[in-house]
C-alpha cells in the first residue's frame, strides 16, 4: 500500500512545516497544489521533498479534485496545511499501511479532528468530534459541494482510526471573524446558486438553534468561557449566512438602483 498525501496551499509558511513533518514518515508522495503563494510555502514544501503543481484557484472542490487527479498512488491522505497528524493517528495509519492488500476491505477511513483554540484543545460542542474521511482509495473518491465546506463522496463503510487529526484553525479572534465572514459569503452564494431561499428572520432562528445544539446539547458548556465563545461565534456565522442569502435573493431591496 502506497499513499499520496494531497494538500492545497496558498501562503501557508506558518502552518506547513508542522503539517509536513507529521506526514513525511507515513506517505510515499507529498503532492502540493499551490495557487500562487508569495511567501516561503514552496521553499518549505521542497525541503520535505514534495512534488509541487501550480493551479489557478478553482474553488475548494475543484482544487482538491485536481490534486486527486494528479496523485501518483492508489491511496490518498487528504490533509490541510493547518492540520497535523497526532502520534496515535500516525501509528493507526501505519498499521493500515502495513496490512496485506487483500486485508484492505474498506475503501476509506475516518479520522477525528481535534481543534486547538485559545490555548487549549476543544473536546466538546460543535467542534468535536469532527469526523471526516481523510485516508481513502482514490479511484472511487470525489469531492463535491459548493464554494466552501467541500465533502468527500465515497461509497461504503469507513471505520474510524484511533488518534486525532490536530487542527490549528484560527490565529486569533480577528482571524476567526474574518474567515467566518468569508465562509458565510461563500455559503450564501452557493445556496443562492442552488435556488435556496431565506426569510428576514431565518438567520435569527438558525443561529439560536445552532447555539442550543453546540453549547447545550453537545456539551460546549463543559469548555467554560471558551465553549461559550465558540458557540456564540458559530451562531453569529450562521446568522450572517442567512442574512447574506436573503440579501442575495432580494437585491433590489438591499441595494436599490437610482431611478432613471
């Protein structure tokens, strides 16, 4: 079993060394698909022996499918630059890799993401466990979705590997706010493209439901003040998504043009 690690990058010099150091002993190829980095991203990738391809930005779905199409091996480890394979997850991946080909019945494996935020690991609420299929057979896999939050389409059952995929998601509160605004805008555009509608009050209703789910039902309260911060931030992002969707559905109301 040979594995290609696939990453998409743009100005990731801060995160990339940690990510590549964690996967280098596990994989047989590191493929970096870059969309125009201006920092040391490509230099760092070369230090780890990565194969680098340039591709103009196709969106998250298109960029990741481009990486799948150009990977050399049948199995792919899909990882983001701000993620890191934990030692326990690395051992789990090696255990799978060392099996005989005839023993590899699943066509993919799930991993549990563990987010590092405000100086601590978040083990409750909306962010945990964030299970995603990240190790999989390339032949049957394809990313799908809108402009953000791509999803891997892969048939069959996908066992969960022991260990965590560490996720160093936000630098600080400003970074989180900026990215939430960006993702909310991309989500609203994708929803509009699919013909989805929103009412003026949709944002408030969905935001309250998201807060209740994350903070109360999923135990975000057990993370104390940080859990409250996460739940409130998630609720604000949800409210913004639906407010932007409503505005896109009603351009004449929200951005009236002068009468001629």
